[in-house]
C-alpha cells in the first residue's frame, strides 16, 4: 500500500471521501503511531451547555425583575394619580371651608346688626312705655280734675236753683237781674264744662295714638326677635357645616399621608429590586469572565493540538478529520462565547436603563414631596386691592382668570378678556402667564407675557389689581 502525503488545507482526494483510510498494520514494516486523543472536548461542551443554561436562567430572572419593575412603575403611576385626585378633593374642601367661613362671618355680622336694632327698639319701647305711663297718669289726673269741676258746677247749679226758688217772691227787677247773673254764671259753668270735655277728648285721642304706637312697636319687637332666632339657627347650621367640612379635610389629609407612606414603601421596594438585579448582573459578569478564561484555555489547547497535528500531518493524513472536527467545536465555542458576551451587554444595558428609571422615579418622588411640603407650608392667595373690602382668591396648581364663569377666578369687570390669564404653581415658584388678552397682564406696573411672582407683588389684569401673598 502506497502512502500519499497531503496538506490539511489541500482539497481532499475524491477516492478518499467515501471512507476514512485505515491505519497501516503493526507489521507493515513502518513505525506504528496511534491517533492521539484530544482531551477536553466533551467536558468543554458540557461546560458551555451549563453556562448557556445559567445564562438562560439569569435572563429569566432578569425578565422577572423587569416585569416586577414595570408592575411597580404602574403601581407608582396609579398611586400618583390617586394622590393628585386626593389633592384636588382637598383643594375643593378647602375652598368650601373658606366659603362657609365667609358665610358664617356674614351671618354673624347680620346677627350682631339685628341684636343692635333690637336693643335700639327695646330702648325706644321702654321710652314709649314711660311716656304711656305718664300720659295715663295725666289722663287720670285730668279725669279727676274734670269730675271735681263737674261736681262743683253741679253743686253751684243746685245752689243757684235753690236761691232762685227762694227769691221768686221778690221783686221782678231784682229777680230778672239775679236771673241774668245766674244765667251768666250757668253759661260760664257750661263753657267750662265744654272746655273740660274737649280736653278730655283730646287726652283720649292722644292716649289712643300712644296705644297704637305701642302696639306697632311691640309687633316690630316680635318680628325682630323671630328674625334673630332665624339668624341664630342659620349660624348654627353654618357652624355644623363648617365642622363637617373640617372633618372631611382631616380625613383627606389622613388619606394623603397614607398614600405618601405607600409611595415611599414602593419606592424603597423598587430600589431594593434594582440593587438585587445589579448584584445578579455583576455575578453574571463574573461567570462570563470565568467562561472567557476557560475558552482561552481551550483555545490554547487547540492551538497546541493544531501544532502537533501540523507536525504529524505528513505521517497521519487521516487525522485531519479529527482536527477539522476540533476546529468546528472551537468555532462553536467561540460563537457561544460571543453570544454570551452579547447577552451580557444587553443585560448590562437593561440594568443601566432600569437604574436610570429608578433614579427618575426617586427624583419625581422627591420633587412631589418638596412640592407638597411647600404647598402644606404656604397657601398662595390673591387679594383684590380695590374697594373698601378685600376679595380673597385661593390659588390652586393651575388657576385660570377671565370674565366668563368657566374660569377659576371669574372677574366681571371692564378690560377683562373672556380667558385673560393663568396662574401656575411650578417647581421654581408661582408664575403668571398672559393668554393673549386684549389689555394685558402687569406685574408691579410692568407688562409681562410670563412673569415670576414674589410675595407682595401687585398683579393687574386689565385694570383690576390684586396683591400676591403667602398665607
């Protein structure tokens, strides 16, 4: 049997492709050599499969952590929405409480005015009662005087009648003279009686008028007392409504505090999950480094084997198939290593993105907490500086200003547009913004399109001026 020499890189002989050539027998007169066993190929495959399974498990764990993070993010968004709703309810409750307090103050002022008027009417009624008692005493005295005068006149008339009867027998001239004197005295008595009767009638009329005035005053006193009782009941109802509104506000504040606690707990859980994922990624990176070292070792062994085969290829052409198989296995291992490196890079990118999201959530939570602390510490108001009484508007996160009723601050005045401006609560403070109004917005007499407000600034919408304050 002839022996052909062939390089590893040369194309195979067509006659040799059907079947691998056998080794020469031991007694063929040539030196015998057994095909060397390239150890480690099977163990390397098993190691690659183990690492592949571990990487798959890490991917599943990372997917689970990602799903947990997305669920926690959705929960945080829902909690934020609930918190915004609670804040809007709290703002509505605060506005209702302010309205109830203003109504209670107005009712209290009306009650005080009614009490003052009732006091004045009571004083007037007391004076009228005193006058009525004086008039009654004068009327009684006049009646007594008139009765005594009538009795005197009657006695005098009786005496004159008797005297006339006694002197009927005397001379006619003397009788006529005496009769004329008696007639004059009688006429005088009758005139005095008529005058007394006229005075009595006048006193009676005056007493009747005073009685009517007294009855009218008494009726007004009853009306004012009933009005006072009605206002007292209204004040009591307003006080009860105010207490109920305060109780609702306390309940809302308690709900907001509970929601803050839940948000903090969820944020801590998210940070803990992110730390666990980061630790797992670091472990994966260490495992990948170990795999790389093992691959390097395997490649070194393959290079040694290739050099050994190159030295013996002149004598063992048939060992090229084993070397080719080994090279294919090495290529598969390198491909698997590259895939592992790509997976690790993707996992690192995902971990970095999750860490960035966690940092963004932490920043948003801190911003919300700072905004809530600032809103809880100060209440932003606008006070109208025109007129004798100041009108107070409590500002929300976004307060629209205009002439139509759909605005938060409805100002029914000249030079005000339907949608004039908006006042915003931002992270940097309170900002007023002109909504392209006709007459503009002024801050401290300077026209602005968008301006920052400080406590004490004068804000003018058209020609209506307010002062911005923190309460």
